[in-house]
């Protein structure tokens, strides 16, 4: 299977037809949109060739750190909350239905296509993979390709952001590649060039001195490393694999000492028998530790968990620390985490869909992607505010329905009326 992928990618990079039929890879081709990036380049070869593009300098241990309980919990709190949000397509500010007569039709097309971005993924699976890479290393990436089907105008594929390299000399020209994917191959096809309108590159914490983002796990890298070391030490100590005491035998000859050591190892250790000792002086037990839970360094581990939570912008209680949380503070901490961490990342992702996919790739600048759950607070308070705005004439019924992700009232009534008429006609027949 890997040889077929290799040969097809090499032939396509050289502009020649593949020696074998099209590779049987799920979601490799969607309605004429041919995928350029390799789904799993890390399995194609162990060699990293030299290149002139800037690689993302991320330690390989970031991926492994993300699989540990505390960092995984922090990643899932942010990723799952955003991926499970309700979303919609709407007209951007400055556009009205009069300016875009076919707005509802195209919005339905965008909605259906985003729900099934390719033949293998759903919208949530694509977003989860991009957010995972963004939180781990600050390099979330999604490939965007046009299709030949007007009812499905584009296709999306998640890309391993660690394999994406940036062109440091890119000057904004849409006809020159801005990105390249390293396929871990040597020779032709070692890098796949990608234009600005072909890749959605999500940078978390962008900075001016580097073209790369900064992932939350990168910020917590040293802290996670310290926590894992303390956790392993506590595990060895609790499992009695660390020596905590010794026996002091005063005025014992070397021969007597060796005989006693062999007797203890052969007859007593691991058997559960009661040892009987006969000597002039009672052996003395020397303790190396206090024999309490303080030796497990639990407070140090708790401090490190708090630092990891700070790196991800979350309250420590979401990572399992609930000692200083009560009913008065819990909800406030949750609201603060949503406003300061989850909502900004969700808005950044929505802006990427609007700018990169709708504007750059499709040229449909009239529409924008929005999450419906970002500005939702107290439901009763929201209803009261919307009712007051309706009475004051500031908002219309259709605008309020749009805020809630509902269709305009007139088309909805027409559909309901047509449905009821068809049901009554069927009953008469």
C-alpha cells in the first residue's frame, strides 16, 4: 500500500502519469478536487532531507506529552468544547439579501459541504485534528481544494501541521507557493508546494519575530516534563521500588555480614516468613525517609498541575484540582475559562474559515462562518435583551432568528404551509 502511495506521489510531482492506477486512499479525490498533501508522511520514510524552507522547530516529545493524562485533559477541554459548538453561515456586515439574491441557496451549499468535507471525515473530525495540532505545537493545518461539482464546491482534508514548512521569501504573490509539506522522502517529491489559497494554516499565539505559532503545550513543555519526573518518582516510591531504610549491624565481621546477607536473600526475602536473629546486639533500622505522604511530593505535583492549567488558560479545577473551589467560585471560573480561552480560539478558527476558505479559495466574500454559542450567557437574560430590542425596533424578527441559527420567518412559513397543503391533499386522495 505504501509503495503505491509513494509511486503515485512521485509521478504526480514530476508531472507524469502514475505507473499504477489511482491509489485507493479514503478521501484522496472529491468531485475533481485532487488532494496534494500526503495524509501520513511520517510513515513513508525515516529520513528528513535538507531543504531551504524554514521547518517548524518543535520537539518530538510534544506529541508524546500530549498523550499523558493532565495535558490530554487540558487539550480535550478546549478542543471538544469548540468542536461540539453549533455553527452557521451568514451574510457578512455590509451585505443584504438584496445584494446577494441567491444567498440562501449558497449558504445551504456551504453548510452541506462543511458537514461532509471529504469522503472520510466530518466537520468535527477535521476541526478536532486541526485544533489538536494548534494546541500542541501552534501549527494546525487544513488543505482546501476546489471541486467540479457546483453543489459541492470544495473539499477539506486535515494535514499534519508538523510537516508544513513556510516560505520565508513569500511576498504575498498568489502565484508563488507560500507553504510546502515535507513528505520525508529523498529526491523528487520530497516537498509538495502549496499556495496561500490551498492551505489553512492556524497559528496559535502569532508573534512578530517568527513565522510560527506557539502552542499551549509548548508553553508548558518544561512544566510537563517536571511533572512526569515527579509522578514517576512518586510511583516508584509508592510501589516500594525505592529503598527507604537500611539495617545497621554493629561490630559484624565481613564473613558474618556476607552469610547474613545470603541467608536473608535466600530464605526470608519475598517468602513472608518471620526471621529469627541471634546476635549480641540488636540490629538498628536506619530510615532514609519520614514514611509519610509528604515523601510523594504531592504538593509539588499539585503546583505543577496548576502551572499546566495556566499555560492552557484554564482554571486548575478543570484538571482535577478542586480543593479551593466552592459553589460561589466554580461557575465564575468556568465562565472566565470560556471567555478568555475557548471563545478566542473559536473566533480565530471561524475567521480562518471565512477568510481562507470562503474569500480566498471560493471568492465568496459575502459570507462568514460563525459559532452560535460564543456570546451565549444566561438564556433568560438573552431573551429579555432580544425582546427589548424587538420592541424598540432596533432588531427585526428575522435578525433575532438569524442570531439563534434559524431561517427567516417568511420562507419558513411558506415551507410549513406547503407541507401542510401536501399532507391535506394526500389525505383527500
